[in-house]
C-alpha cells in the first residue's frame, strides 16, 4: 500500500527522521537539514531531487522554529533581511553547479564527498569546542563572554557602509553580504538551510549575541529554504511525498527542540552532537563506498548509522530536559511546602 506515491514503511521512516531533525533544528538553530540530503542520497534519490526536497523541508521546519524563537524575542529580522540578497545569489550559483555536475554524471559523488569532509570537520570543531568550554569552566567559571573576541576584532574595523543592527551594535554590510553569499552557495549546492555555517558566522563574524544568533539563523534558513524550494521546484526537483513525511514529523520536533532550550544547557549536549556529526560523516562515506564497490550491505549500514546516531542525540536532549524539569518540579514542591 502506497501513501503519496511511496510505501507506508518509507513514509513512516520520513516522519520519524523528520521529527529528530526538527528537534535538532529547534534546539541548536542548525544541525538538522544537512542530515536529510545524505539520507536521501543513501536511499538512491538523484542529487537534484535530494537537494530540492531537502530545501523544501528546510523552509517548512524553519517557519515553525522561527515562530518559537520569535515568541521570546530572539530573532533579528533586520539582519536576516540584509542577508537576503547574498543568500539568493549564492543559492542560484550553488544550484547551477549541481546541475552542471549532474550533466557530467558526477553530482552524487561530488555532493557526497563534500558532505563527508564538511560533516567531519564541523563534528571535530563541535567536539573540541565542547571540551574547551568544559576546561574553561573547571579553571575559571563564569568567564563566558556574550560576544567572542574575534567578533569584537572584526567589528572594530569600520568598513562602510556600516549598518546598525537591532541590538544597537554596528556591522559592515560587506561582512553581512559575505556571510549571506557563502551560506547561500552552501545551501544551493548541498540542499541545506546552512545553519551549521550561518549560526557560527552570525555569532563569530557579525557579532550577534548567541541566543539572537540562533533565532536569526533560523530566520535565515526560512529565507534560504523559500528561495531554494522555488528555484529547484521550477525544475521539478521537489518530491512532495518526501517533504510531506519529513514535515509531518518535524512540525512537532521543532517546537519540542525550541522549547528544550529553556531547560537544557547546550554545553551538556554539544559534545554528543559533535560525535553524531562525525558518525554521519562516516555514514556518508560508507554510502559512497557502497556505490563504488557495489556492496548494498554498506548502504544499509550507512543508513542505520545515520539514523541511529540521530536517535541517540535526540534521546540525550530528552534525557537532560526530563532531568531539568524534574529538578525544577522538586524545587517548586520544596519552596511551596508547609511552613510551621
């Protein structure tokens, strides 16, 4: 029995995977969409369809997550709007490169290889960052800065035109455009919202406080997803059965992930997230080897590793969230207990 053109089992898998990706998207402001394209490539979808469908999913998930962050005032809409032109031009450039490689019959190979390198590199950065923060807290707690030093250094150079952001700080339009263009190229070429590049770039290069960087990154993903869905959709490269299943799961996952930020310390989860990215890099590499060596068993192992590592990090977020809620509940009971 089919549902929207795919088997019920595959559709259910899309729903479950979409839920996990939605949790990451809402919690980290990144880290969800770049798992979708590799998963679709492993399942045998052509690169343009995998990328176009992932972009449509990015748009839907970003709308949900952005609304949640909007409720707590963590979205700089002005900055997001200023990044729009760079994002749009970058996406078109990335899409043209994908179709050029597709004509050469090399799109799946190149995109897959790019994911292996990118996921591995970002995974290492996340793990190192988590370990460094842990050491800093042990040696000198309470020294966390709202704006990193590198951002302060960049903001000290007044390269006109300068723009005043919502928080009152100033940033060069060249920096904003560069971030938008770079993220746009990654989005159009890899089928991602670009949050794993955009959020750190907004924080470390533009110098927006971390909470606002997460919310603004999600708004940027909304823009990237809308432009990417439109451009790939014009070429018929968006599979609605994939997108519907993923969005059905992420609609709940994104809201849970966004809400979890109020209870879970990101530092507790970051190292697990970094390990997941490293495992995802290995999973994509196994998928590429499966094609080269004609060994379907590697494809199955690759998909299990990708989904399994995602499920583990989702469970970790829920575990820490449950612990925090339970602790908060116990404190409430103690503070409201009978007094003599």
